[in-house]
C-alpha cells in the first residue's frame, strides 16, 4: 500500500489537466482562494526542484468544485517501498490546505486523511503564501524520509524465531493488542510460513509485516488502511524488542 484515494461521498475522479477547468470563486478580505490546479502545479514544481517526480496521480473533486482531494506516488523508492503524498484543498472554508506523506497514505472524500506525517496544514488566510508553505512542507518531507527508510531496514535485519513470529500473531489477534479481525489470523500465519514470494522467505519482521499487510487486503479500503496504520507501531515495538 502506498497511496489510496477513495472517492465515494459525492466526488468524481478527474485528471490533473481537468483540474484547470474547475472554476474557483473569488476570495474575500480574509479568505484567499487558491485554485486546485495551482496547488498541484506548485507542488509538482516544488518537488521537481528537488529532483522528485510523481509516477502515479489521482484526483477527485466535489460536484460543486469546492473541494479537491488527491494522491501522488513518488519516484523516490527504498527497500522495495515507494513514498506517497496526499493533498487536499477547499474553496469554501470547509478544510485547510493539507499535505500528508509516508509509505501508507489514505485520502478520502469523507475527510479521512492520513499518512506517516503531515508537514503542511495551513489556513487560506489573506497572507497565505502557497509556494513558501509547500517549500517548507517538502523540505520537512525529505527530512523524514530517512527515519522511515531506517525503520524498514531494521525490520529486514530483525530475525525472528518461529516461536517469536507465532507470539506476535497471537498478540495481534488473540490478545487484541491492535484489534484486528480475528478471522485474518490464519491467513497471516499461512502467508508468513508459506510466503508467496521469495523476497519474503527470510524469517524477519519485514516478512511478517508483509504477511499482515497481504492478509489485510481482504478488508474494505478504509478498514484496511486503519488496520495497517495500527500495525506499523505494533510491529516497530516488537522489532525493537527482538
């Protein structure tokens, strides 16, 4: 899972070019309206200055054009993962301009908006500077790439005995440490001990993480994302104790 955009509460998905066709209302003395396409164009330019480009993009706009939600998966990769970025903007004061980043990002038109960290959260005040805000946000994003990369590397190096792996699965499902659907315990066990891909044959925390996330794909997108978000801290605690 990198970036997931859900549009099921009155929005429709469109391409980046179509964003320029969405009309923007006039601002007021206290509220600065920034057209959706200008937000995305400025973000792409800011990323480009740091030699980062999106490899996949999705956008959704409300029927009245007032709200925009989007995700970008970035070409920056590490350890078989790809960073993603979520963005949202509004003309009607219903939400702030926001950007969230990580290797698990969910943006939904029901206002669910989550990543590993959120470097931009700004009001559309009369003195708001889009370029300055995005520049600071993208810089903060890059500074946080390293900790996330190190976490995955640590999981790859964290060797597990079969007993330890079974205990972690038991804690997750039976003891309810992260409140996962109990019917997925069997699939997690099978995917870990009988991996479908050679990459996950080593008995490591990274392989166990993949077994969990693969099994969680049986859930609907929002429950899947919420469960995956809980999974990261749970496994990180176990990796540090391993």
